[in-house]
C-alpha cells in the first residue's frame, strides 16, 4: 500500500480528485487533499481554462494549509528537479508565493519562467489555516529533463509536494530562504475536474488579467 494512501485511509480522508466550486472567487477547481500526517492534509486546488490554447496557458492555484506548516511547495512535474516549483509561506494575513526551480536536491533558486499574481479574493489567514489563491503564468509548460512538457488540461498527471514546519526566514520576500522539507510525497490530480469556460472573466472579476501565459499572448486582447 502506498504511504499516501495509507495515511489517507488512517486519517479517514478522501482519496482522489474532486470538483470544488469556490464561492469566494467563483472558480471551479479540481481538488486533492494531500495527507501529510495521520490527521492533517494540505488542500491543493487547480482551475484551468476550458479553452486553453495548444501552447502555454495560465492556471489558478489555491491551497489551504494548516498553520502548523511554515512553507509548502508544489512540483508541477512530479519531482523536485527541473520543473516549476510553487513555494508559499504565510506573511501576516496573506501568503507570499515564490517561483522556484531546482537542478538538483539542493535549495531551489528563483525561476523567472513562472510568475504569480494573487487574486483579490481567496488570500487569508485564520486561527487554523493559511490559504492563497494565485494566477500562475508558466506553471503548465516548461522544459524538463527530457524536453518540453505541457500539462494537458483534460488529463490526470502526477504532482509532488513538499512541506516543512520550519519557517521562511524573510516571509515578506519571495526570495526568502526556506529550511529543507520533511519527506516529500506524490499524488495524481485530475485537472479535467477544474475546467472553467469563463476563465478570463473570472480572473477579471478577481482583479487579474489573463495575459502573459508565457511566450505567447493567450486569449486575445482584453
Ligand atoms: C529548501 C531547500 C531544499 C532542499 C535542501 C531539498 C533537498 C532534497 C533532497 C536531499 C531530496 C532527496 C530526498 C531523498 O532522496 O530521500 C529531495 C527530494 C525532493 N524534494 Fe526537495 N529540497 C528542497 C526544497 C524543495 C522544494 C521547494 C520542493 C517543492 C516542491 C521540493 C520537492 C522535492 C520532492 C518532490 C522530492 C522527491 C522527488 C525527487 O527526488 O525529486 N524540494 N529534496
Ligand atoms: C518576486 O516578485 C517579483 C515582482 O512581482 C517578480 O518579478 C519576481 O519574479 C518574483 N520572484 C520569485 C522568486 O517569485
Ligand atoms: C479557516 O480558513 C480555512 C481556509 O480558508 C477554512 O477552510 C476554515 O474553515 C477556516 N476556519 C474557521 C474556523 O473559520
């Protein structure tokens, strides 16, 4: 039995991707609850456009993280090395999201191939959790170890995540150093459960434009 499945079973947590409609932002997300201990999980949510072009396209990522954790990371290609790493840590009443890349099993450096913009809604901290919601330009395509990779919006693919109870040294900075993670883990997310026909309009409703998906201009002039 896989460790992740064992943890989820012991914790009585749902295993698998579901569809989650977020009332605050209006986005429909594919949602995976990734168990990292017997009793706790990190919720990962992904909203993609239904009408994504064949090249680069934007995504919205939302996570809900127990306050016990000082940082979390999502590896879009399913391992640490040579894929976009979304790293986040709480900073006061919001989170700082940082774009990283690793060429080995050492502290990842800044990655300019992916950029993040926090939405006006869906970013908050309360007594138990911190949550961020951001547009990512550059998370769904990259050049990996064996060439070009593109997450197909209608597919399931294997992702990886990392986390630590240790805190970022400079939480207000997106280039803060972070301590090494605890044991990383993997999950398969079914992105097709979070497709949005009105992706651009929802971004605009949340104060963000759908430009800058990478090398190309995605959905026409706004
Ligand atoms: C903060 C500095 C970091 C250091 C020093 C570090 C170091 C390492 C090391 C040594 C391993 C191998 C563990 C083993 O073989 O047992 C590893 C694996 C892994 N790390 Fe990191 N890491 C760091 C940050 C990150 C970040 C930000 C992510 C973001 C998701 C990440 C994701 C992973 C994943 C998914 C694995 C397992 C898959 C693989 O081997 O590529 N790491 N890391
Ligand atoms: C930090 O934020 C700046 C301004 O938005 C951005 O240009 C830069 O790429 C970001 N760096 C990282 C590592 O996320
Ligand atoms: C705290 O925030 C999280 C994430 O937004 C939410 O799931 C949880 O219900 C909130 N808890 C309380 C007590 O409001």
